[in-house]
C-alpha cells in the first residue's frame, strides 16, 4: 500500500510578491519530491491561501488498515 507524508503551507497573497513567493516555495518543495494536492483561500478576502502537499514514502510501518 502506498503511504504518504503531508505538509501544509500558508502564503500571504496581500503583497505584490505573494504569487512569486508562492511559486518559488512550491518549486522548492516540488524539488524535494512533494506534489501539490490543493490550494484553498485561507480567509474570506483571499489575502492568504493554504497549500496542501504530499509525497510518497517507503518503509513506514503499515497499520492494520485503519487510519491513525
């Protein structure tokens, strides 16, 4: 069974460099093997966004089919 580790990143999009900073940071995490799963607005005014990432890992102990 495939197993994954996850990360959650929050980006401030209120400034002029928000999108460029997010792009750079996601490229950095992507180079480490993480895949972007989803991006959602963190607040009602979209001044920040939350990005969810995952990467496959090997060698973790397998549970008995139940989530931890």
